[in-house]
């Protein structure tokens, strides 16, 4: 084993550990991969940054923009409105229609905006028909994955593997090459969710108000300044309430006026009612010294839509968000989002008091209080956060919806009939959306997940190193030793299983890029077509059901539905097992080994 192979395998192991643990963000890991490969001399500088010029990277970036065009035009709003009516008419009619609608849409546009649009609709429908939203949100996420494996542009992983195959002289995937097997997976997934889903999904949980769900009464209260209070005549910044008790004042009521998020130089007066965030027990103990009256929150005071000036938003920190890994104390929510952070829920439970040193992570659910005039901006301007309770359909425009839909259809048709390469068609589609002002240049930049782009570039460089040094062939031999004695079908089954396990704990894009050169070497060693093995990693990476961190839409519904890891494993593990069996049996049928 050469020194280059050893170094490459060490970098590979380090990358897998970093991708899985998220000690640093995935884009930083990607840059570490490139830097390590170039510094060790395994790759030249040109080879190290070759991933940035890869057509798959440009295609994935373009698909983000096209999906943003569909979302911003409101083209999907009629679909969600129609779905609401079906759910109110009959649960099963609405449930099946939701699965079909989400799967179909996710086959052609990025599934993240699809799921983002459907989550508040599904929650609203669940409340209307008096069932738990937990019965619907996991099926919503899974349906988006069912659709994603049906077409080339269904997920970015499909595009990546196709481009890698083309770069190796194996030919790119056609637009609907995956459709036959994808439809088998889709039907099997539908039947599983319809027949077994209700049994494995969580039992009904009473719908909780935000003040109960986040225990707002434990750390948010009203205090009234009495005559002689030392804070009277002082600014909020210099008030003993702020200096001594560390309170955060986010509303002042004075006579019939309310002042939301008052500035630090706001001068307090006798009789002011302050809504504050802090240690309520400490406030009560020192209320006599500070000459204040503590008045607990009324049930209606912090409920969404019940107060004229403020709205609560439950938001989810999305995977690949810039907020992931950042300390709460380093995020100025008021300055950046026009809101106050009231509480948070993470995989470890509820955080509401001393959150300053707590680091945000993907999947964390935050409770933000914002003025009504800031709520729309919060939804539109900050892709870092997904708003669970946002149900505004006011963005619908027939003109914009028609243009955005026609643009996406044109991209699909041009690529399907080989009139132009998909990357060219996608870029031209993006230009059309910008020129028709459906998507502004700023919105186009914001819609692209740059962490994903960096991830792809770094992972592609590692793929080049695996192939160049011979490490891919060495790993292929290890896989062959696991199942080679039992024939190619067993080897393919092992490949699918490895991909499933990896993508349950790390980014699926990184998984396929790392495995693609290995399975190509594996197929060449066995004297077989690489296509079935490439399809195995493609389908496995796009069908990750066992954990909430295995796929971005899982993370979104995980927080929105207040699920646990156990909930996902109970319903997702049998589905992964079913897909593994189907893939092992049917991939060789649709994509023969000797093709």
C-alpha cells in the first residue's frame, strides 16, 4: 500500500468523522478536504478545485434557483388550497392526495420548498379534523423522497451520480431512466404508509399552545413599575432591572400605547408595564427591593394572532444553515431577524433560561416573537430559518406562476429530448426567471445553498483522489470480499446497505460522491456494468428514512412535529429494509449487470 493511498484513506476517514459529527460545518469540512489533498501533493491545485467547475455543481445551483422561482411565484398555492379542502372532506382522500401531490412535485423541483409549503397546510388540516399533526408530517417528508427518486432532477444526488458517470465515459442518466424503478419504490412506499404508517406513527398528542410547549410562564412575565422604583427615569440599558437582574425587555405598555422591542435608550416611567424575559424566581425574590409588581402572563398574551402587535413564530434551523454551530449569545435576533428569541427545543429537550452558551444545530426549533410588520420579512429574507406556522398564500400571481411553471417544464423537455444539456437548459431557465423579475438577482443568490455547493466541490475532489491513488480500487476489493463469493446481486445488496447506513448519519451528497469511484472500480474488477451499482448508491442515498438527520426534509418535520429519534426509527427502519430488499431484487432487472 503506497503512501498516497494511506494519506487518501486517512483524509477519507477524517472527512467521514467530520461529516457525521458536524464538529465543524460541512462547507468547512469540504474546504479541509481540498486543502489536505493539495498540501499533501495528492492532487495538484488545479485538480483540487476541479469540483467547482463540475457541471453537476452548476446544475444543482440552477435547480435551487428554479425551485425558488416556483415557490416565490405562488405556483403551488392552488395545490395546497385544494388539498386543504380534500382533508376537510375526507381524511383518507386528503392523505392519499397529499402523498401523490408531494411526490409528483418533488420529482421535478427541489423537495425542500415543496415540504416547506406543505408543512403549515398539513398542520392546519390536522387541527381542523382533530388529529395529531404527527400522523401526517413524517409521511409528508417520506413522500417527497419517493418522488425524488423518479427523475434525474428529483434530487441533487441523482444529478451528481449521473455527471460522475458521464465524466468516466459511462454516459449520463437520461431524464426518466430512473422512473420505472422509482415508481416501484413510490408505490411500495405509499402502500407501506397507508397500511402500516398509522400503527408506527406516534399516538395522538394534545395540541399545545406555545406558552405551554415552551413553558413561557417559567421565564417570561410582566412587571409593573411602582412609585419610587429605582428604574424610573432611567434608560432600559442603565435600569437596575437590566443591570442587576439581567432582564431582557421586549415590550413596554404605557397607558394605551405599546412599544415593541424598545431601544436601549428608552426612558422608563412610573406605571409602565414591562414584558420581560429572565429568571422569574429571581425577579419575585427581589420585587420589593426594585419596587415592582410581578404579574404572570395571561393565557392570551403570547398566543399567535391574539395580540394586535406581536406574532409568535416557531421556526426550524435548517440543515446547512449559517446558524448551525453558532452560540446563541453571538446571534443578535433582534437586529438580524427583527425578533426576540423566547425559547428553543433541541434533540436534548427544552432550552429557555440560560441559553447564551448553547450552540444552535440543524433541526433545533426556536420560538421567536416578532412584530406583525416584520413577520413577512422574516419569511422572505432568511433562508436559514423555516417558519413552521407560516400560512400566507398572498404571493400568488397567475402571470408569475405561469412563467415559472413553463420555465421548469421547458428545462425538463429540453433535457429529456437531448435538445441541449441539462446544465445549459437549467442555466437558461434561471436567466429567464431573473429577466422576467420573478426571481431577483438577490433572491437567486439567497436561494442557492452555498454550503451544499462547497460540499459538492470538496467531495468531488476527494473522489478524484480516491481514483487517482488507487484507494478506490482497494476499497472496492474490500467490498468484493464481503459478498463476492455469493455473486453480483449480493455485492450490489452490500453496496446499497453501506450507502443507506452512511447517508443516515452524514450528507447524502457526500456519500454518493465518495462511493461513486469505489463502485465503478468494483464493477470493473468484476467485469460488470457499473450502471446497477451506481443506481444502488443513487437510490439508497435519496431514500433515507431511519433518522431525522438523514435527509433535509426529515429534519424539517422532525422539529415541526416534535418527534423523537425513536419515532423516525420505528417507522423508517422497516421502510429502509423494504427498499433494500426491493433494490437488491429489482436493480439487476431494470439495469442488468452485463448491459
